C-alpha cells in the first residue's frame, strides 16, 4: 500500500547516494570513484520521469560501463534506489535501458541480474493491476524481460543479442530432436512475449495522429527497436528449427507447432508493416518485410527459398538528441530548426512562396514592407544556422563512429587475444595428449611383450615341472634299487666270508669230515636259502618302514603348519582383543561426550522453543497490528472515495442548479431549439439514468469500486442539465400553454434531480433512494417534446414516398 501511494510523488532530482565518501588513497580508487560517478549521472539521466525517449548517448554510456567493470553491479546499485514502483514512466524507461544492456552489454549482465528476477516479477504483477497507460505496458515489458532472462539462463549457448550462425544453432540443440522440439516451444513463448509488447504499444497510441513525431509517442515507440531486433532473429531460428523437426518427425506430430507459427507469422508481418510506415522508425532502422505467405514446412526444398529477415541500422541513425553539445530532454525541440524549415517548405507548397506572393504577405498587409536585402540576410542566417547544425551533427556522428570503431577494435583485440590464448591452450593440450598417447602405446606394447614372455615362461615352467617329477620318480627308484643292491652286496660279502671260513675249516677238516661234507653243503644250501628269504622279508619290512616314515613326516609337517597357523591366529586374536578394548574405551568416551552434548542440545532446544514462542507471539502481535493498520487504511480509502463521490454529486447539483437558473434568465429567451433535438437529449438522459442506477447498485454491493458510479453521476448531470436547457429553449418557440407546461416539466425534472442527488450524498439514504419521480419527469419532457414535433415527421415512410 505504501508503494502504491508513493506513486503520486515525483522522483527526486538529487542523485542517489551510491558513491561512498571515502578518501582517495591510490589512482585505482580515484578511477573507480570517477567511473561510479559518471555511471550514476548517466543512469539517472537515462531513467527519469520525463515522458521522452531515452537518449542514445546516456544508454551508450551505461552499456560501455558494463564492459568496463565486466558486469552490472553499479547499474543495479543505482537502479535499486529509484522508485520504479511509484512512477510508470520511470519504470518504462528502466525496462528500455535494461533491455539494451541485456542485448549490447557485457555477457555478465545476465548473471548479475538473475538475483533480481523475483523483484521484477513482483513489480510486473503490481503494474498489471492497471488496465491502461504506462502501467499495463510496464507489466508486459517486465514479463518480456523475465522471459528473456529465463531463456538465456536455460540456453547459455544463445548470446543475449541472439546473433548465431546455423552451425551454432545446431550445436545448441546438440543434434537431438528432443532438444530441438523443446527449444522451438521456448522460442514460441519468447516471441509471444515480444508480440504482446508490440501490440500493446500500438494499441496505446492514437494512430490517427502523427504520434511518432511527438515526444510522448517516441517514448513509447523507442523500445520497439530492441523488440524488432529480437523478433527478426527468433522468427528466423523458428523457421529453421521447424524445417529440421519436419525432417525427423511425422507431420501430424508437429501440427500444433505449425498452427502456433502461423498465428505468430500473421501478427509479426502486420506489426512489421505498421512499424515501417511510421516516420520515427524510417530514419532509425530498416525494418524487413516478411513474405506474403508462411513457409511450407511439408516440402523440404522450401528451406532454400527462405530468406532470413535482416534488420539494418544505418550508421547515421542515432537518436536526434545524441549530440553531446545540445542538452535537452525534448526530442521535438532538438530539431526545431530543421522541423521549422520543413514546416515552412510545406506552407510554401500549399499557399505559395510568401516572398513572391503579395496576397499572402502578412507583413505587407500590415503596411510593413521588407526589402530584398533583409530577406536575403535572414535567408542566409537560416542557411548558416542549418549548415552549422549539419556540421555539428556530422562532427558528433564522426566522433560517435570513431568511438564505436575504437570500442569495436578493442573488443576484436580482446577476442583475438582470447582466441590466441584458447588456441595456445588447445595446442598445449594437444601436445600433452599426444605425448600421453605415445606413452600409452609404449606401455601397451611392453604389456603385450610381457604377456607373451609370461605365457612362454609358464609353459616352460610347466614342462620343467613335469620333467622334474619324472626325474624325481626315476631318482627315487634308482636310490631304492641302489640301497637294495648295497644290502644284497653286504649280505653276499658276509656270506662269502662265512663260506670261505667254512671252506677253510672244511679243508682242514676235509679229511676228517669227508663224510660230513655233503651234510655241510646241504646245510649251507639250506642256510643260504633261509638267508635269502630273510633278506627278502627284511627288504619288505624296510619298504613298509620307509612308507610309514614318509607318512609320519607328512603328518609332522602338517602338524607343524597347523601349530604355526594356530599360533598366528592366537596372535591376531590377541591383537584384535587389544584393538577392541581400545575401541570400546573410545566408544565409552564418545558416549559420555555425546551424552554431554545431548544435554546441552536439550537445554538449547528448550531455550530455542521458549525464544520461538516469544518470537511467534511478537510476530502475531505485529501481524495483528498490520491487519488493523490495513483495515484502517482500507476504511480511510473507502471514506476518501465516498468524499470524492459526494464532491462529484455536489458538482452535479451545481450543474443542475445552473440549468434551472437558465429557465429564469432573461438573456436566455433568445435561445431556441428544436423538439427533435430535445427528444433525443431526453431519451439519452433516461438511458444514462439507467446506467446511474446500475452504478449505484454496483457501489452498494462493492464499496471498493466507485469509478463507474462517478462516471455515471457526471454524465447524467451534464445530460439532465442539457435537457433542461434545451427544454427551455424549445419552449420559446412553442405556443403559450404548451410552453408553460414544458417549462414546468423542466423545473420539476431539475427539482427531482436535486432531490435524487441529495439522497445519494448520504450513506444511509443511498440504499432507499427512488428514481421513479425523476424518471417520470424526464418522460414528461419527452412527451411534451413529441407533441411539439412537426406533424409531417410522424408520417410513415411509405406515406412520405407518395
């Protein structure tokens, strides 16, 4: 409510205190302070309450400022101090300047402006409550700017000025038909907002007059240059995307897209045509014309027939107030000399040359003759003034072009440096990737060689393992056989020794024991046989013993490994036990700490609940105070509206009383009127009385809307007063008796109207007011006027034809 009531205030002329009063300690701070000061001055000159177009030089200074600081922090710092919600013209010019910054400013302007999107949305809804004037235009313009911000934030590949190549457009969709489909829908929404602003501006202008040469008309038309630039690119990209979609999707799927495009095509073509006929745009911008019919998307070859609309801004098409020498806020006055010359030439074309035609020489008619020399001197002065203005304009334009070229050169140099840096980075990255690729290739080759070598080694190891197993088995057999042979050799040697001893004894006893020789030999043979059996038995026992020994060795080895594993597990269990003891102690300490923190948190939570309860109670009190304050303000507003209604009714009473005074005014006797006109005025009065009753009913049902009743009261007062005056004038031409009746009916009508208005002034009697007497008195005037009409007018049409 405070923001709305503040709309009646004017914007202060003093600059906002953006610049901090700090001492200058170094040249950088001095330069920064000078930059902020110049930006503040330019922004406040560009965005003001005067209903004229934004000056090009101030807008250009704001744009260069964003490139200087690489952002829009200073712009928003200054704009946030302006009462944009209080003055519609101020908000309209802000939208124009901000649109130019988004298109031509630094790319970081969009990033710095995103955090203000909610404020712009709220401001758009606030201005949307107004149904006419700059308020409605501001609401639509703010919606367009919000849509533009959201589009570029969602599609960062699109620059703010929407200038892209076909390749960049394809990259923006990432060659995905789903992305192209969604992008087309977003462009339709974007273009729809542009067309809405276009249409709203044209509807707010009186096109029957030359509005484009007036300051107020130029104030509304100036932002449409940015809209034309955006719309031409959006139309071109939409056509190309639709052709691309029709090459990938069925035609039935895209029927909605084609219908929406056709609707926007018709609107855009009409608006471009209407804009190109305005004098204001003819010298500032060359508007393209769209083809007669929309493209045929069902025929793929039609894409080659599509011509992209190109908007041309001539070099000399600067705003007429862009010269830095002439400081004025009126666009019309800046070209006063040129326009005066143009008006003089048009006057001479219509009425003839005033210097050579005596009948149109006004000075000659007054007796003030001028000689040829004075006229030549004045003509030379005018020519000199015109040449000076043209010279100054050319000089200013050359300076502006020079500055633009310098800025462009600086931008190109910066872009070249950035491209060189990116190229160097790309080359370095390429070299690094090449070296890394070579290393990977070498590693891959080494890995393959190692893999082949490992396979060969495994194969050889497996073969060696098999050979080793076979050799081990043979060696075991050889050892065993060698041991058997050794044992047999020892036994044979022993037997041989025993045999030799026995032979010696036998030889000694040969002679003595010849008889016993055979027995001995037999015994020897039996002993040898038994010994052989014993050797075999011992060999078998030895083999079994060896097997048992091997089994025992294996069992012992297994037992040793098991004992080692048990010992290692015992050690690990001891270590785990110690670590678990430490963990348990640590967890107990943590539990104690957490218990302490839990108690602290419970205490803090209790205090927070208490503070929250107090805060809620405080906020509830503030809310109640605010609601009561709003109720008081609403009551005050209703009281003021009713006071306004009473004032209007009192003024209506004065109008009726003035009309009644004419009935007794002697000077009014000479005034006459026709009965036909009186009939038409009385019938209009009756119709207006019906609207007045309707407005009274609406006001009684909704006290917040009094506008309709105010208009009805004013209109009825004028019509009733005019009816009374015309009735008096008509009675001057009527017979005496009828004239007296008509005059009395007029007085009765005026009295009833005053009585009716008196009842409307009081709230108590407004509901019970009765308009029957007033309606009957007006009808009575109509009846008397019908009687006074000429009888010939009552004939029917076919009777007059006879």
